[in-house]
C-alpha cells in the first residue's frame, strides 16, 4: 500500500511538472496581450472561484497557534512575490531560458536548509550547486537579444529571484502539509493571490481594451489547469514525499519547457546555450550523486 501511494505521488509530481512547463508558454502568450498583473489576477481569481465551488472537499484543517505566520509566509513567497518576479522574467527572457533556471530549485532547497535549518549538505551537493549556477550564468551571458528575449540577462536574474521565493515556499509547504490538505493550501494561495494582485493590477496597469481568443484561452488555462491542477498535484506530492525528493522533480520542468517552447513558440537555443544547459544538468546530477542529505520534512517543527 505504501509503495502504491508513493507511485501515485510520483505520478502527480511528474504531471505537475509537465503543466508547469507549459505554463511558461501560456504566460508568454497572455503577456503579449494583457498586462502581467492582470494576467496573474485573472488566473488567481478563476482558481479561487473553482475552489469555492468545490469547498466541501477541502479536507484536513488542523490549525495550531502560530500557524498564521507560516500560512502567510507561504502565500507571500508563492504566489505573491514569486509571480511578480516571474512576470518580470518573462517580459525580458525566453520561456525556454526561464524554464532552465528552475533546474536550480532543488539545489537551492538543499542549500537553504543547510544555511537556515542546520541540515547537513554533502560536498557533491555544494559542488553541483556551484556548477549549476555557473551554467545558468553562462546561459544568460551567451544569450542574444531577440523577439523572445529582449534582455535575457535581466530576465534570467528575475527568474532566479522567483526560485528563491519557491525555495521558501517548498520548505513552508512541507511543514504545513502534515496539518492541512493539499486542497486547502492551494485554495489559500489562490484566495490571497487574488486579493494581492487586484489592487496591484488596478493601480499599475490599464485594463485591456480587447483580448484575442488565444489570450483568453491562455488565461483560462493558467487559472484552471495550472493554478488548480499543477499546484494541487504538487502540493499533494510534497505531502506524501520528503521535500528534497519532491523538489528533484523540478528538474523535469526545463525539459518540458524546452519541448513546448520549441513546438509552440518556435524558440531555439544556440550551440553555446545548449552547452550551458548541459552544464546546468551536470551540476544537478552531481548534486544528487551519492547524496544522503536528510529531507527537510517538518524542519520547522
């Protein structure tokens, strides 16, 4: 039974990574017509509506004194700050390059747990982290400005900041998942995200005059399939597996993103950029080599 539950969790994580990989393409399409903050608000509001309609299936709620700090921190990391940085990233870099930067997340979770939570990190993990960062920087420096990436270095830096937010989100999520269902945590993100991005969009960006069917479809996809589906699947997977194992699946996002960006947006990477991509993956692989780092499960308890 335990093995079956593990396989279900793994399947949920793989599917979540595919959906997140596709979200970079949907965001690119939506941002081409609608101001980023309105796009994020639309996806959060649509997700909130779906969760309200399905609230009876909210699952476990075991509030403990002080949990409000962790719940608020979770939502602040993601979606609030995370989507601000990701929106900025995708205005300046390509979907494929932004997807590549996500490969750093598992290593950042391990290093963050070492720095903040006194967890042991092996030398191979630290070496792999350094190698992957070098690859990510190389990818950015080797990029040339084009219609897909007008300022790739700046855009990739914003995506790196988004990954810092995702690191805090993952550690907080693992801490809270023992007391709150994946449904509730995902719904809370959508509700708080809606409240956060509505005034931000209202005061910073004009309402779109018109939106094409492609733009509308992209926002509906983001609000339903990605916000509800991908986050729900990921939160479920993290609740069933150690956080360090669950974040390892993040390495699949660049693969899915590259495939989707190539097939749907016509994006291409140069030979130099592909070499940098290989260096990122080599760093990630090195970080996992004979690694026995304890999983940051319940590290905040």
